[in-house]
């Protein structure tokens, strides 16, 4: 399973927003079983990007 186009674009937007605020991204992982992308940033901010890009 691969990330969807919507999911990939959403991940780029999230990572760009975090980097514009000079916030580190600690973990970026695609789970091929669920099709979700997990982004862990500083301050324990956890972001899940679903296959539909939400």
C-alpha cells in the first residue's frame, strides 16, 4: 500500500507549517496496514493524516 496523492500533499502542508514555526518533526511514519501517516512533532503534538488527506 502506498500513500494517496491527497495524503502526500497534506503531509507536505503539515510539515511546511511546522517548519515555518521552527518546530522539529521527531517522527514521520507511514503505516502500510492502516494507510495512515503519523507525524510526531515537538511539544508532543501528534498528527494523523488519513488516506483521504484529512
